[in-house]
């Protein structure tokens, strides 16, 4: 029972990591197409996102 529970927790974590990766990938892919000029704070926020989640 504990083994099944552990596998379930790891599977859920893998799914969360995949969703975060897909979201970040979509954001980064869309950047060149944006007509808006990002502000320094926008670029800083993006930098923090990438640093906080270096596995992308």
C-alpha cells in the first residue's frame, strides 16, 4: 500500500513538472511574436521565473 502511495505521489509530481514546463515553453515561444515592448520589471519577472524553475 505504501509503495502504491509513493508511486502516486511521484507521478503527480512528474505531471506538475510537465505542466510547468509546457507553460514556460509556451510563454517563451510567444515572446518574439508579442507586439508589446516589455518593461524592465517584465523582464525581471521573467528572469525570476526562469531562475526559480531552472529545469526548463
